[in-house]
C-alpha cells in the first residue's frame, strides 16, 4: 500500500523529516529559500498534507489546486499566512506549533531588551571599528533595566513568559490585552490601556498576534505618548508596528531605541531603518535554538500524521 504524499516547503531538522518519512512519501523543497509559487501549486496537486512556513501564502488558489488535501500544518505559532476560513469550508485541518517555542522566544525578547538598553551591538561595532581608546565616563551610556517598568502588549504564552523574567529585575509589569483572562495572571501585573502603557513603560515588548485589529496597533500616536527614554521590542509580527512611524520616532529621538526580530514587509527592511544606530535588527530568529526548532518540526509532523490517520492533532486551530 502506497504512503500518502506530503509536500514540505523547506528543509526541517532531521528528526522531523525522519518522522514524516515513517508515514508519508515526502516531497521536499530542498532549497534554502522560499518555495516558488509555481512549484508550490504543482506540488500540492496530489498531496494529502502540506507542511509550510509563515513565508508561504496558503490562499484560495493553493487550496483549490489541492483536491486531496486534508491538512495544512504550519511550522509556526502564527497562521495569518493561511486562509483558515476557506480551509475550514473545504474540510481541511489547519494546525500550528504553539507552546514549544514560548520560552525560547521570551529569551530572545529579553536578549533584545538588554542589548538595546546597554547598547551592546552598537558597542561591538564601536570596538571593531578601532574606536575604543580607553575607558571614558560618558562613553556609550545606556539605560538601567533593574527596577524599571516593563509594558507588554499581548499577554499570551510568550507575553507571560517575558513578564515572569521581569521578576529577576524587580520590574513593575504593565500589560495591554483586552482578551486576557485576568483571573489567571499574577495580581501584581497591572492591566492598563494601551495609552497608559505607552506613557508609563520604560520598555515595551510586543507579543500580540497579527489580526485586522492589531495591524499598526502601534503607530505615530503611540510613539508620541512614549517616554523619550523608552525602548520598544518586537518579536511578534512586523505589521503590528507602523514601520514608517517607528523610523520617524527613532530618527527624531522620540524614543531611545528599538529591537526588532520581525518586519512589516519581511524580509525587506527599509533602508531608513538599516541606517539608524539606535535600533538592533535580527533576522527573525525568535525560536532559533536547536532544541526548539526540532520540537517545532516534530509537532508539525505529528499534526499532519494525526490528521492523515484520522486522529485529533495536537494543535489544530480550526
């Protein structure tokens, strides 16, 4: 009996691919670049499962090209790259990889926060450029983290993990999340309006999902409310920030700095942003640890396998 076919749009950790091969005939896009649209449309024609990335637009055209498709397993927590409503109409399961990348992404958010606060990347460039001539009282002054106020936009799993780490720095925690279950959160974490969070926070870390309601949630109005010493961190989704407004805020020193792992038109980054010294830019590595990327791959594989075998997948979103 022949195995069902799965199309995998990018190279995954070896353990995940081995698990898939136990159940599926695996058609793998082996290039270390996004799968071309023509290749995707051709590959799904006889596929019963699709394992894809956030960079793959799984829209009506793709779903209509896949008459045998039973599952779209996203190698990510977010799934705004998939037309979930249409997949649901078609009876196609949509799955994701929540939970396994929570702590790793929270670590990365804190790495960016500390980097921006103490100007680590900027200091590294300074030394490598041969500019270090000895200790100076005013050289590359940054901002303390201990005892400051941390504002979190989006108090889901990752937002909560970031907030937990703030205890070690004796920080006050404010958060904005209209959908948060307040009774499940520590009493000393304060639920506030977005306006109050912007006004009172020394550091703001974004962890909201990308929805029509959160697109450009933080723009010119919000930047105008922030402290001149504020530092903004985004490890969630690029379009939650109005990138043009962020560039203006950084260029005009309305805020002190920013740390970004995601971008509005990823992977394109505006030249104006690249030219600024008061922003740290990362290539979307929030979950990029060996352990976590392997767990993500195995969960994505188990999601697809469960659907094909008629079982409830570990993480179905529709």
